[in-house]
């Protein structure tokens, strides 16, 4: 592979990675919106699409591995403009990766809060049910006592 082809390929891979990261960011925004509406089916669809993009990004990372071993100043560029454009692309990639990391951390925090709130509600329901069952048991136990003859009542007979 010639050096010029290598830098053109690097530019192509960078552009593709940037496109995929922008798509992932859009899905992260959708994820936040869907999480607010508690629409689990749509959330799963968004997460599935996001997972597909992340899988593609992992494959793309392997294609970029040889370039990590190269020193940027050792690459041959057809022009300074191409080098600067490529640098700009990878700077934007770095910025988007940081933004996506923050968004994912926020989403995780929000989902954790929602899970904890749901667990608290379930615990309250379980406690309420236990109290209701205990009350019902004690009430039914009293009725059983009255029907078994242990209840002393007034007799109208004789």
C-alpha cells in the first residue's frame, strides 16, 4: 500500500467513524427522550440500533489500528489541506466520543434512579400487601372464633 493511499484510506475511515458517531449521538438524544416517556418498546428499539452502530464502530476500530502505530508526521499527504481536514475530522471524533461518554453516563444515572424508584414502589406495595394480608388474617381469625362458639353473645331464648 502506498503512503498516499494510506492517508486517503485514513481520511475515509475517519469520515465513516465521524458519521457513525453522529448517528450514535442522535440515538442517544432519542434515548433520553424515550426514557422520559417510559416507552420501553421504543427504548429497546433505540438501544438495539445504537448497539448495531457500536458494533460497526468496533469493526472500524480494527481498520484504524495500523494507523495508531504510525507517527502522524511520518505520513505522506498529497496536500497540507488534506492533512488539516483529516486532523479536523479526528478532533471532531474525539469531541463526539467525549460527548457520547457523558451522555451514556447520564443515561445510566437516570436509568439507575428510575430502577431505584421502581424498587421503592415495589417494596411499598409489598409492605402494603403484607399489612393487608395480616389484617385479613386477623379479621378472618376473629370471625372463625365467633362461629366456633367461643363468642359469647346474647341469647333471645328463654
